């Protein structure tokens, strides 16, 4: 029987820390890149939303709708932009009615918007039906009625 000495103990092969470190660094960089693109998209959407809200405040409703719609074509599920687009379309309808635009023309504009921008339909289909009914009976419509 041989005695074990310190020099004869079993040693593990050295771990190549250089390769492990490289993979950890690559994983961190990949995660950072994914997060950067995610944040960039979110920030871009909020910038568009802010611009569209400023346009609404300035009375540029159709332009605000176009601005929001451009971003919604890339991110159709953004509820904040969708809300701004609905507000812009609703406000534009009210503006047209206040300017005494014929109700049939206002209804046609809104119908076109709902066709081109289906995300507006849940919020504005009722308003379109009201405008179309008013156009058929030739009665005035209250611009403030939502």
C-alpha cells in the first residue's frame, strides 16, 4: 500500500476561464443589444404620441391622425397611440361638423377612415352609424356628441 502525498493527489484539469469569460461577455452584449432596441422602439412610439397630442392641441386633427397612424402601421397593438388616433379622428369629425360641412360628407370621411384604419372601428363605428342616419334623414348632428 502506498501512501498518498500532497504531490500525488488527483488534480482537476484547469478550466479555461478565457473561453468562459468570452461567452459571458458575448451573452451580456447580446442582452444589452436586445434591450436597447426594445427601449428605442418604446421611446420612438412615445415621441410620436407626444407629437400627435401636440398637433391635437393645436387643432391639427387630421395631421395628428396621420402621425399616429404612421407609427401604428408598424406597431398596431400600441394602446396609447391607438387612443390618440381615436381622439384625433373624433376631434376632426367634430371640427367638420362645427364648420357646417354637410353631414353626408363627414360620414363619408369617417367611413373612409374606418376602412383605411380598422383599429378606429371599435371606438367610432357608433358615431359613423349616427352620422349616416342623420345624413339619410337630413337632420343636423351635435358636434359634441361622442
